[in-house]
């Protein structure tokens, strides 16, 4: 039987180094999930080379702030560290060598 690595933690602020309440990162195998409060915001799949963005990606200023921090820490794409950058990636359907999927119907996770 194989086991899948699973780790969930609060996102850490790069400014203070502290864990941020209500902002979560879950690493499950090759996938990295970002959740803000009760909403899944994004999933990076390093095996399939995809980034899935949900409709809540720009729900509030707080969500945007920590979504940008998530992409800064886990995404490796400077252009995804801003709301404009995320919108461009959604519009282009790609960022770097990854396909970007806007999951407007919440079907892919």
C-alpha cells in the first residue's frame, strides 16, 4: 500500500514570519491547496503542471493579500503576486510552463 504525504498548516507571513489565522495551505502529494477562511482559492498541481483558480480568488482585500503571499511562497511566478497578474494568468490560460484553469463551476477539485 502506498501512502500520500499530507501536511496542512497556516500560511506564514513573509513580513513577520508568523502564522496567519484563517489562511491555510495543504500539501497533498504533488498538489498544494490554498484556502482563505472557508473558501478554496487555488490549487497548484506540480505533477500535472496546472494552477486551478476558483471564483473566490478575489473575494476580498484579505483574500487577495494572502493569495498573493501564497503564490509568492509556493508558485514561483512573480507575475502571480498581484491581482492584475492573477487576472492575466486566467485570461492567458498559462503562467510560466503551467496551464491555468479558471474553475468557475467548481468542478475540478
